[in-house]
DNA sequence: GAAAATTTGTTCGTATGTATC
DNA sequence: CGATACATACGAACAAATTTT
């Protein structure tokens, strides 16, 4: 009995072959990484893929759903449609990242610290156009300081501009995702006095970015100020 | 008929109702964001979900494939199985991020600059245990300097430890994803002299992290050194 | 602008492997 | 070990959408 039990649980047996649809996902994913598939590459219709992989159409569908969810393929219906390797869409992906952060319970603290790291690098890579965009974003925010919702959105615009000044898509994508996690859809706490304080901090950040260094210190101070008031955290945290 | 045609082309027309499976994905995703579903929450079997949503099992399957691909649900078969909201798995996510960076063509340059931003923050948040781990990683790397593959892996370990010292899961996940994009599976170029130079740079980074500031400067110098030699870029870039 | 062709979206039915009880 | 519950997989078919003709 015991022997039979051991045999039936043969240790040599590798994890059984993964699901067929998973194998298809892995295959296509690998071909993207090794460069044999690039954005725009045509994969075929569901029926063609089913035939070429020797599986049913539903199995192919399962695989395409997974690939589509990771943003690796785009699917179009109609004549000439089918599955193609997607162009990169970091925004679409930021959503998936936001989901993971939500599950992980990544909160305001980690978000702001990551933001600080991202924006601190802008000072090192910003060019003249970046500075003009940042300056414009600041002026726009000030012009709508009386409108909490508009001011909040303008503040987001400022931070996005800062991230873009880093000229680094990885960091930009991370910031967009982080903002998606915690940015309140409507922020009614940005009262005029809060707006004035936020504006002051933002201009300090801008000045240091313009100087080309020290942005990290400004961000750290920004964060420190936020922590002074738990109640005001949500209002100021993302401005 | 004509009226119908005009209506069908009405510019005000919002994006038409999304596919049923997409609606299910959105619904579950939203319930995770609003907190009514948390990791471990049981969603039901495919049949139960099909019944409760009023759609076929295959439509539910499509939705579950998408949710599973984003790492939002875990599926188990067998009695007592079914779909549950997943625990967070930032590693799994890092893979999806890596795919996007691959599609976007994010390369060595942006990777290193992002890495610099990530690791620079470690100096601000490291504690005593972090320093011990970092020191251990450095010693381990030095002890295998004669073995290119082992040294490369040890160097990765050092950088991961640095990222972990930032105590920020967003940054840790970003680093893991970036490394996945560009880390060579085998690095045969880490000759002893290269290893010695890398070791020196790493110890400089460590010293500044220990001091609690200035890590960014060390990283920047690291990057600058890498750029001196295009040929040696791949060997040194990720050490 | 309308018809035709192509492809995805969706459903039902059925069979099989697998994990739990 | 058997029974049960569940995901995985296949086949056929129709509806809806989109491009091409």
C-alpha cells in the first residue's frame, strides 16, 4: 500500500504540462521577448491560430484573452481583423499596475515616496521645453485655485509634467499608475489656503528643477509637510 | 431607415456597450477598488458566475482569463475550487510590466536611469538590517568574482537588496521588472577586471547609502562610467 | 451608400482530466 | 477508494461588428 502510494506520487513527474492556453501564451510571449514578434506583427484569426496550434478555437480564445489583458496583443474584428502584437500602451498597463498595488495595499506613504524618487530625477534630465511646460502648468493651476476640482486636476498635470521631464518612460508609467491608485476623483478639500500652500511648494520644486539639482530635497520637504496633518493628507498629498 | 443611419453615426454616441466579458471584468475590478472584494474573496465557480451574471459559461471564462492574466483572480479546479480574488503578487506583475517595456523598446539607458532613481532613495530609508544585507551581498559577490555567471547573479542580488532598502514596494516591483527586460540570462563578459571595477562602484554606492545620502550621485557616476565603453555596456550595465 | 465577406462575440452541448471530500 | 465538483477542452452554430468590395 505504501509502496503503491509512493509510485502513484512518483516524485520524478514534473508539474504536469500546463494548460494548453497557457502554453500558447508562453510561446507568443517568448517570441516577443526574443524579437521574432514585434508590435504590429500579425498572428492570425482565431480559426487560423486554432488550426496552426492544433487546438480548438476556444482554447485559442482563452490564450488571446490572457494576452490581451496583459496588453500584449490587440484584437480587431471584421474582415482583415484578427490578433496582432500590440503597440506599447503604458497607460493601459498602468491600470493593471494599479490593481496590483490595490491588492498589495500600497498606500499613500509608499506612493508619495515613489513619487519623490521619480520626480527628483526630473531635475537631472529636464530641458528648456520641460521648464516651459512646468511653468505653464503652475500658472494654470494658480488661475483655477478657486475651483477645488480644477485645481486638483491642474496639480496632477504639474506632477505629470515633472515626471515627463525625467524623459524616462518607466518612471512616467509608474507615476501614472501610482496616481491612478490614490488620486481622488474629486477633491473638495483644496480650499484656497491649501491651494496657496501647494502652489508655493510646487514653485519651490520648479525652482530646484530649473536649477538642475536639489529637487529631491524639495520633494522630501513636500512630503514632510503633508505628514504634519493627517486630516489634510488627502487634500494635499497629490497636489 | 435614414434616421436609423444618422443615429448610428451620431457623434455624441459613446463607446458602444463593451463586450459582456469586458463588463464582467470591469465590474469585478471596480469592486476590488471600492473594497467590497478583498484578497481571498470567493467569487464562485464558472457555472455559478455564469448564472449570476446571466451569461454563458464561456463568456465568464473569457472574463476570468482576463482577470487571471492581470493577477486579480486565482483559479483552482476541483471540488471547493473556483475563482477567488488573488493575493498580491508583485513578481507576477513585474512580468507584465516587463512585457510592456519590451514592446515600448525601453532600453538600457532608461533602465539605468530609472534604476538610479530607485536606488537613490534607499539611502533615505535604509535601516541597520538593510546595511547588513547589502554588506553581505557585496562580500558574496566578491567571493565569486572569478565566476562570471555567479558574479552577475550576485550583482543582481546587490541591486535587489538596495531596492528593498528603499522599503517601497512600488519601486521594488519596478526594479524587478526593469531587470527582467534587460538582464542577460548569462553574462560571460564579467571578467575579473570588470568584476573588480564593479565591486568598487558598488562599495561606493554602499558607503553613501550607509552615510544616508548622496547615493544618487554614486549611481550617476556608475551610469557615466558605463557609458564610457559601449562594448562593455552589457557586461557592466547591470552589475 | 449598400451588399458581401471576414472575424470576433456568444451560446449550447458534450467529454475529460483533476482536485477535494 | 469512490463520489463529487470543478476547470479544461472540443465541436457546431448563430449573432454582431467591421472591413472590403
